[in-house]
């Protein structure tokens, strides 16, 4: 029976749809079922943090609905459908509370990442938004319009927090951004580069609070009051939480599949369970958790071949990430997680070229801001591949 069963893909983000697009290059007809907890609209997630700059609401960002995607990909797309369990021995998944079960020949977990919710007290927690998919984005824009929002407090000064800070400034809002660490993008950039981003955003009117944690969000006479653990208060009309994401591992973990920071796979994207694969933000591929678009595209290309009979390991070249803060452009290529080395920094105002150099003098990563971003191509060529 297993031979007649479909390839089942859980998730219709860039990973899930990207995979089936690649798969159909090699195999036009094998049955494919795609299952998603959301409405299955195809959209580019990175565009969620440029919506005010480009004046695009959720409908404008949606490229196609689930029906249209199903037609294009010759796949059956099940929307608003949550997978609740996987039986890796019988090769069956369970849907919702009902006893609906689906048999799979191959199963691909493309579940994405969950937003981390910081522990916040107070009587206005329902004014704390996070934007990690198109439906969240729609809710956030609706709340902005409904509450006549002028000022937004952003929790988190990392990639997503800084991108939204810049985007909201471009949209004409006031912003105050809070981060417990010392400068913008603290986990990706050395201090000189992070301070350059801060200066670029401040020049456009952004305000930052580095050092404290947000403890409470409460209603006030004319909006909201955000309390910080250093005693400061910020008044605003809405709060956006952007403290990071965490690979979705629970479904796999509950099924007895090996998980670590993400769902663990080898370079064939095979999990510890036979015929179960993982890719995209939920996956930890040979030890790498990289929650960006370029890695998932590389995975989609490799896995499409593997699923159609040509086992293909995924390779990662160096993949610099461009951060969408036009107030101070940033391109960063983080060094491998446990790489040993030091930053060598050249700086001219907000223009920074920072090289992360290993103990043998080899370039392992870089962080570029402002005019420094022009060095991207030249430096990228010198970087080693992440997974050759
Ligand atoms: P998702 O798009 O999250 O898809 C997960 C899917 O799984 C969804 O369809 C969901 O419904 C489904 N699902 C989960 N659990 C279940 C279940 N139990 N049952 C059924 N369905 C389920 N990356 C870059 O490279 N460059 C950028 O500039 C950039 N900007 C970004 C800006 C923002 C604001 C954000 C949030 C991210 C950004 N990223 C960027 C990261 C990038 O967008 C992600 O790496 C990528 O979109 C992840 O795609 P995915 O398909 O793995 O996950």
C-alpha cells in the first residue's frame, strides 16, 4: 500500500512550496499532498518587514492562493489543517482532533520556526504583536489602523527588530526599540558595525534603549505604557515583539524523531525516521540551523532530486545575508558557530568593513555597513563554503 501513498509535505512556506516547485521539474505526476495550518497563500516572508516602506498590505503580498498553487504544482493543498501526530512506523500522520489519518510514502517536515515570546506582565498584553506570517502581518496592520497608531515600541534590536524599526520609520511612525544587549544586531555584528546601524536609524528618528528588558505592558490614559527593568517607561500605541524565532521541533520530537536545536538531519535531509525528511527553518542540517531563504532553496534543489530517485546531498556555499535597514545598509556573513578568531575592523563613520579572521589568518566571516557593503562581492569570494 505504501507504494501508492503520496509524498506528503507539511508546510507551505518558502520551503514547502519551493520544494514542490523543484520536484515538478523531475516528476510531473506523482501524487503530492501539501498540508498547512495557515491559509496556504504563497508569499515571500522577507517582505513582511518592508510593508510600510513599499505600502503593501497582506493581500498585496500574497502572490497566489492555495487553490492556484495547487493547480500550478499539480498538488493537493489542504489549508487550515494542523498535523498533530506522526506514526513513523506505520507511515501515517494524524490531522486535527478528528481521527483523520493520511498514509505517506515520503514525508517532508517544512514546519518553519515559532516566534519566541518574552515573558511580559501587565494588563495590555493583547497589544503585543509579533509578525511571523501573513496572517500575523494582516492582524498587525489592522491593529495599527484601528488604534490610530503613531508610535510603536519594538522589543528586540536584532535582524527582525531593526528591519521593522526602519520600516515603521519609513511609514511615518515614531519608534522606540528595546534590547538587553548593547547595540543593533548584537548577535550578528561586532560593536562598531552595530553602532553604525544604530546611528543610521537614529538619524532617521528611531530611538533605542540598550541594556534593559521589557517587563510590563499596561494601558495608560492615552495609549500604552511599556515598563523596563531599569525603571524607564516608554509611552506608545502598540508593541511589536521581535526577539527571535526557534525551529519548530515539537511534532517531530513527539514522534520520537531526533531533534536538537532543530529537527536533526544529515546532508540528504533525512531525519532519524525512515522516509521522513526535514527542511527550511525547522531543520538542523548536519549541525547547521540557518533560518534564511538561501539555505532552504539549496535544500529544495537537493531534496527534489533525492525524492525522485537521485540521492543528492545539500551543499552550502558562503551565503551572506542582506539586512533590510536602508538607513544603514548591512550585509553579514556570520562565521561558523564555534569558529575561533577575531574581528579586524576598518571604520569611516557609519561605513564599516569588519573581517572575522581565524587563527591561521583565513577569512571566516564579515560584517559590512554603509559604503562598506560595496566590498561584499570581493570578500564573499574569499570565504570558505559552509558545507562544501
Ligand atoms: P514558514 O514560512 O514559517 O512555513 C511553515 C509552514 O508550516 C506554514 O505553512 C505553517 O502553517 C506550517 N505548519 C507548521 N506546523 C504545522 C502543523 N503542525 N500542521 C500543519 N502545518 C504546519 N530570510 C532571508 O534570507 N532574507 C531576509 O531578508 C529575511 N527577512 C525576514 C523578515 C521577516 C520579518 C521574517 C519573519 C523572516 C525573514 N527571513 C529572511 C527568514 C525567512 O523568511 C525564513 O527563513 C523562511 O521564510 C522560512 O520558510 P519556511 O518555509 O521554512 O517556514
